[in-house]
C-alpha cells in the first residue's frame, strides 16, 4: 500500500512539475499579494493531490488541472491565522513580466491590471484565452457553450480596449 | 496593447517560468499535506461540527424528558427547544449533503461558483433567522436548563426572572442592531452581487 502511495506521489509530483506554468499563472492572476499567492499556490496543489487518485483521464490533464486551479482560486478564502511551515521560493514573489523588454512592459502591466480587475469568471475566461485554449476547451472548463465563449470574449476585448484608450488619453 | 497582442507575450513567458522551475519536488511534497483557507472546506468543517453538536444536544434533551413536568411554560419551552433542535439538526444534515456535492475537482467553474454562492446565501439567511429568534431561543433554553439542572421552575418565581429577561432582551436587541448591518446585510449584499455576476456570466 505504501509503495502504491509512493508511486502515486511521484507521478503526481511529475505531473505538477510539467504543468507548473498553469498553476503559476492562475495564482498570479487571482492572488493580490505575496502572502495570498503562497496560500493559493499551496491550496491548489492540495486540491489537485486530493483529486488525483480519482482522475481517470476523461478529460485532458490540462483541462482537469485548469478546472481545479480556477475553482480553487475563485473560492479561495484567505487564511488569517495560517502559519506557513513550508519555505517558498522567492520567485513566487516576482512576476515573470519583468523579463519582458522595457518598451512592452508598461503596456503589458496596464492590461494585466485591467484583467485583474475583471469579475472573477471573466478573468478565468481571459486567462484560458491567453493560454491559447480553443473555444471548445474553454467552454468545457467554464461550463458554458462555445458560442457563449466567443460572445463574451469579444465583449471583454472591446471593454478592455475602450478602458485602455481612456487611461492612455 | 490589445488582448491579442498580449497573448503572444503571454506565451513567451512560459519559457521564463520553466527556467525558474518554481515547483521543485520538495516544495510540492510539503504543499500536498499542508492546509490553508479553502472556503468550501471551512464551510464543510463548520457544518459537520454544528451537526454533531446538534445531535449531542438532542440526546441530552431527550434523556431529560421525565424532568420536564411542571408548569405549561416549562413544557412549551421544552417542546420549542426540541423542535428548533430537530429542525436545526435536519437542516444541518441537508447542508452537509449539499456541500458534499460541491465538487471542486470536476464541476465546471461557473457552476461551482454559482452553487457555492447560493450555499453561502442560505447560510447567511439561516443565521439571520437564528438571530431574530434569539431572545425566544435563549429564554426557552434557560427555562429548560434551569429545570433540568436545578429542578427549578422559573415560572414559580416569575417576578424575579422577568426583569433579568427584559434586561437581557433589550441588551440583545441593541447588540443585534449594531451587528446586523455591519455583518449580515453586508454579507448578503456581497453574495447577492456575486450571484448576479455569475447569472450574468451564464446567460448568453
């Protein structure tokens, strides 16, 4: 039994390492500060681990993990008293955006901020779009129709464009 | 910059994240077994605790039924406490069943959000009812416990008890008015807003 559990743990760790980008991006979009990022990161890993024994590949790993990550992020309640035992790497405190060229950084950060200000479900939709998911995949994860995905994304794009124009005037 | 331009840069960030290798094996192993503030789990733990407390209280109340002889007031208080206890316990079981169906791992995102918000609204309204019934509940419970523990029928000394009950009720109402808007209505407004957002999202 211990051997099976150990094999499962190893397989899970490998899976999380392969998909760490996904979790990292969800966390950065939904968590407000460094403490919350660490909290949310941990909660996503925990939820994924709990679900892992039941994962039967009915959907792709990516879809499965997006669903867990987004569900966890949207329903996450920041723990006030939680004492963190695990030492987290500093890299969680630094947005990967700082590796972009300078001329693009400001625009990117502005757009990122506007996306962060979107309602949480719209935020999830945009994240999946940025991750180059098809409308069908987005619909499966979010629980809406593919046509609804298209409509909503068009609306969000217009909204962000207008807002960006107003802010840069 | 528009969203479509951002998409290209977003994809390029993947390489940066991979190079940083945020999730080493030790970190993931530690995270797998630590606990943090998940809203659904907190709700579930609270409801399980409430249910167990309710059951224990009912057992105590039912075991003391023979002591509830006396004035009509005592009997009514006992029956009232029992009814609230049973209703509360059954409702607690119902809530646990709903929570067990909130499948964070398999439910589509929008549906889970809607279910969670509806549940939170149910909890808040339940608490509101308990607050409104508060003075009656406290009074009835006090009467029952006094009879159960001390064998005293408070209605035999009603002249002594009433000023205390009146004072406690006035104090309760003052505190209640202070707490109401601060906590419960603000929460209801917030949850209602969340629910409206989800409904708007689910509409075509």
